[in-house]
C-alpha cells in the first residue's frame, strides 16, 4: 500500500500544466494535418478553385472595360496560359498578343497566368482557347470565325459563350456578360 500512496501524491495535484496542454494540442494538430492531407483529394479541389480564379479575372476585365470606357478590355487564353489585355483596336487579331497591351491581373506576379497550376510547367487539366472582349457597357465580344473583326455574342446569334475548363464549362451570357 505504501507504493500506491506514493504514486498518487507525485506531481501537480491541481490538474494539468499549461505546457502539458500546449504539447497535447501540438501533437493533435500535427496528427490532424497528416490525416487530412492523406484523406483529401487535392486534385478535386484544384479545378473548382482555378475555375473561380478565372471567373474573377474575367469579371475584372469586364469591370475595367466599364470603368475605363474608352477601351476594350479582355482575357485571352491559349489553352494553358491566359492573360488580361486592353486595346483601342479590337478588330486587329494580334492586339491581345502584343506585349504592350498585356496587363497584370490583380494578385498575380506574372502577366500570363497558368490556368491549371501555380507552376507554369505543370498542366493538371485542359482549358479551351478563347478570346473575350468587353466594351464600356460590359457586353462580351468575340471574333467572328474567318473574319478579322469582333462582334457581340448576340449579333452572332449566340445566347452564351461556353468555354471548356477541365471537366466543367464556364458560361458567359451574351446579352449581359454574366459569368456562370
């Protein structure tokens, strides 16, 4: 019995110490991070996040066109990279490609953004090629196939412009420029 009483009276009799509490929380945090990292499918999260990012960048181009009402603003995508541009002459097909017309997108370090990855050399999913312009009213324009001029989606008889983005579609409404 003497050994049992000695065991009960050793240590802090008031409860746990702050150091013990911090140590337990730290171990639990590390274990939770490891378990979640193994359970979550990062690729399943990557595509919707990138799609939202592209939508926000297209909305930014539309907002800039409305705000700076003397120029066309737009987004061009070559299938991997996309970029923001502004132009005074939208009927020139090379305008979105010219370095002097390419602008930085908000929150981006480079002028051209990889649509599927932060690493410019990795491609996790494909994106359809497109060029979309916005006028001072926020109406979307795109090239007429075979003709070196742009027209509104409505003038081309299109209700929407559908852009493939991985396994989903990004849709821009022709009349209002609403991005879904």
